[in-house]
C-alpha cells in the first residue's frame, strides 16, 4: 500500500488513533483561536456543532483531558469530518505530504486567492 492514498476509514486501529489524535490537537488549537472557518467549506457543521458544544462545556479541563475526552466521546464525529474532507493519510496515520498546519495554510491561501 506504499503509494496509495489512504482515507481515515482505510487505516488500521493504531494508525486511525494517531490520525484522530493529531487532527483533534489541530482542531483544538484553532477552536481556541476561533478560526475553524476553513472547515466550513465541507458539509460538517452538524459534527462541529456537537464537538464545539462538548469543548465549550468542558473548557476548564486540562488540554490532555480535553483531547482524551473528546476523542472518546466524539470519535465518530471526527471520523465523519475526516471522511467528508477526503484527506490522504500515510499508513502510520500521519497526513500524506503535509502537516495539519501546512494543510490549513494551503486551504487559507486558496480562500485568499478566491479559488
């Protein structure tokens, strides 16, 4: 499976856990700075609303607790978001050819350019 694009649903359990944890950490960073609008280009509002309600309700949790809790309770919603986004992953669960911050910058540049 070396050069094949893998989706979140193609990953084994360990790789999927890695992918979800990385995405959740990215999501939390941008949630805290109120700049998740890049994700609004995908039809994932329903999932984001539920996740954001959990994050708001538990905003006093330690960051590690918040990651663990949202991963445990909202895992399916994050999988749904990543499935809708159709992001390519490596076998180990890392993003293929980029990082989450790199992806964000690429998507932001497209918006600025009007693409």
